[in-house]
C-alpha cells in the first residue's frame, strides 16, 4: 500500500517530512534542506535493507547455504509443464522423435525416451511397457 502511494504521489509524504524537518530546524536554529530525490533514495535504501542484519558473518559458511544451493539445483532440473487445459485439449499432441535421449517428465516415471510431444514440448515414454504419453494427456 505504501509503495503504491509513493509511486502515485511521492510529494505528500515528502511534504510532511519537510514540514517536520523545518520545525526541528526552527527549534535548533539550524536550516534543513531535503530534496525529493534524496527522500526517495532514503526510502529505497531502507526498504532494501529491511530484515537484513548489519553484522557481517564471520568464519565458515553454514550448511544452510549448501541446502539452498541443493534446492536450486533440484529446481533447475524440473521441466515447465503446460497448463492442464492445453495438455488435455486433444488437438495436435503428436509424438516427435528427438536426437537426444531425455528423461521422461511424467511424475512417477524414471525411464528415458527419445519421444516428446510436439505441442507440449515435454519428453514422455511411449513404448509397449510404458505409455506415459497417453497418461500425460488424459
């Protein structure tokens, strides 16, 4: 909510802040100048640093970072699947032969295949033992 109001009209919070600074300056007999770009920069810096500790970590990195790296590696191997309505529409889902053998993207299958769906662009098994291609499109 605050981000939207700052993007829409940043002069309102800025004018409130400058009025408060003028009052403080009058009390201390020191003039205070505050520019709008400096105000926006201060807000951006404070939002970026929100929730971060200022103390730098020392020593050997914790295993938590290793866990995050492992999660990232696992996520990169996951194929982007088409939405269900596209997958199940029944039009132009034709098996295409690939040059490279890939792992089947059907959830419970661990097989490798040369076949992918032309429309979905997902590698799926299609043989006498496993018909992941058919199950994927149902």
